[in-house]
C-alpha cells in the first residue's frame, strides 16, 4: 500500500539539496529514519551533550 504525503515547495527544494543523484525521496527518508531509529536522535555536527 502506498500513501501520498503533501509537502511544500520549500520542503521539496530542501529534499532535492540533500538527496544524492538518482536517489528518490523515499530512499532518502528511509535512510533518515533508519539513522533516527538506530541513534535515537538525529546527529548535528558540532553538537555535544
């Protein structure tokens, strides 16, 4: 089953800037969620607790 998610033009542009050449939005989001599920949070460069 597939679902459609509506995003703004600005969000589309941001996704386009982060996706590698030939990578779909679905592939990018899957990778992002995997990182989040593995690490428990998104990593930020220069961030420390």
